[in-house]
C-alpha cells in the first residue's frame, strides 16, 4: 500500500468525508492555497468549500491565515 493510500485509509477511519479528504490531500500536495485555488485544484464544488474547510480547521487538520482572501494550509499528517 502506498503512503497516500495509507493516509486516505487513516483519514477515513477518523471520519473524514470524501470532500474533506480531497481538500486535505490537495493542500498537502500544493501547499498554501486560497479557496478559489483549492476549488480549481481539487474539483470540490465552490458552494461546499467553506463548510469543508471550517470542518477541517475544527478537526485541527488545516491552519487558516486570516485576511483577504483567506489562505489554507494542511497540518502535517504525522502530528
């Protein structure tokens, strides 16, 4: 099993939705992104992105840099 497959399995065990997993993995791969950049790179529908990012932030998996626009960064999965 590859590292990414193992990570997806662990994230599913933590109760993350498919969109949450997609957003988190996109941030791991691409670094810090705005919501617009995240939508384009992940394929997540724009109307869903803010709710998904709020949930990931609440779970401690994403850090948010306030400002306009907000920028999102994935927390290291080993933490």
